[in-house]
C-alpha cells in the first residue's frame, strides 16, 4: 500500500509515522519546510477539556503519547502540566461549562468543577469575584510544537517514510470504484508525479484548496489568530494554569522566567484569509486589548506590563469547530479543519488516518460523526471550548 501524505505539519507527520509503522510505503509532500505552515505558530496547548464527546476522546487517545513522548521518540518536548482553568461569568456560559464537565467526566477525563474561591487556589492572582464557576483538569498543559514535530519527522523517516519538502502538490487525479478505500491516484508535483493507492489531505489551512485538487469540497476556512508575549507586572509562575475566560474569549498561559502568552479572538469580523498571503505579524492594537482583557481576569497584568513581541497564524476552521476526518472518496482521506486543536489531537489523528487507510475504518475513536456530510443538514456538533 502506497500512501502520499500531503502536509508536513504535526498532523501530517503523525499520520506518516503511524502509516510507516504499519509498513505502508509513505511519501510526504510538503510545499515548504516542515512545520512552516502553522504548527510552529501554535501555542502548544494539550487538554481534555472540550464540550463534545468526540473531542474529549481524541484528547484522551492522544494524552498517553504526549506523556511518554521522550521515551517513545527520544525528544524532550518541554511537556508541562499546570492544568487548564476555564472560567464562566454569564449564567448561560456557566451552565454550558457544567454540561461540558459532565461530558468530559463521562468520557473518562479527570476534570472538575470549581467554585470561584477554589479557582483562585489554582490561580492565586485570579479576580475570582468576577466569575460564577470554573473547571480544571490537572492533566492539561502544553508542549513545544517545534520539538514534537521534529520528533515525529525523525521517527517517520526511521520507519521508512520518504519526506519531500519544497514539493507542492498541483493535481490529484483519482480513479476509483465507489465503496472502495484505495484507488488509482496520481499525485502531481513540479518534480513529476507519484502513483499511489491513497492520498491524505493533512494540509491544515490549505485543506480546502488541496481538497479541490482531488475533486472534494471541504468547508475549511483559514482564519487569522494572534498571540502576544508579555512581561507582566507580577511574574506569572510556571505552576499557573492556562486560563481562559469563556465569555470574553481571552486566555493567558505562563512562559519561562515569569513571562506570559496572551491571546484570544475578540472581533465579530472574522474573514477567511489567504494562508499564503496573510500578515504573520501581531497587531499592536490587538495586543493591547488582549493584555487588558487578561488584566480583567488576573492581577498579574498590571499597568507596568510590557508587550515584548508576538505573531499571527491561521486556524483551519470548520462551521462547527470540529475537524473533518474521513475517507472523502475512494483514494482520498481527509484529516483537516481542527479549528486550533490539530497539534494536541495529532497523536490520535495519525493513528486514525492509518486505520482508515489500512483497515477501512477507525477503531481508536469513533469519528463517524466527523465526516463532512454532517454539514448537509446544518451539522449536529458545536465545540464551545475554542480559544
């Protein structure tokens, strides 16, 4: 079985590794350099606190890999678990948070509801009187996306995968029979074509464009998101959780030496952007707003807080903030549209892609509800925990 994986980010590398480990002949085609899309622009969050069962299960299936990454791949990815703290102010948001925790616990996640006072125990500078309820999971945390990507890429090569950078895919003619998983696929590149049995679209913000090359219409749009690195007035301890105000969309997390990352999307205007042409720099006006919102959440961000630098990346967003993971047509598997969660779900997604390609169905997690035909009737999913 020969599989061409299109996309050299964390999802593509995890898929290439999982396929090669199962003795598939794997060729990875990446238009630029590995991770140059959005993996390297990720803040590296890893959490089980989602509002839908399938996202929780993708997290739970990925967590053992993150926890043992250095043992498995020989790379220290700076994995830390200070937890995630979600906070709600408005009654409707608070009720949705309670429902989300019930969903998480039913799936086996180690999350808990907190009173405002208990939330302050987790984040000592929290302005607890602003909030109605919080939730926390000690297993949540973050890691270094660059190091994780390199670990997967090295392991994929060692397992036999061929990785071709600077190799954009320009066409994907497919000839297959309905009901089959594999097909006759020709993957066209400027350096010639590659014949394969399967083509995997793991191109993140480029997934819609690449899907059309294979005759598939994917509801995945690139949306610009920003992050700022700040020196808070009061240093943020590394033990502080990644803290999210669900009503404002603001979040912050500790960095090294007392610094913090602040982020969030605050505008109703959220146009799709060109993933090859958007502004990758941080907007100063946005950074000021993000820091001010973080200051409303916690006392770390006083008037002496200094904005050091920042950047922008692209979320690959679907209408319900869930990925499309499916056999899209004979010969084509899609794993894209993670809406900001691709890094943390990559270990599970890689194995699921291998199962779809080699077994014809996924057994690790039931992803039958993540096919794109869910949008034909408006979709039944909605992920509320998006930052």
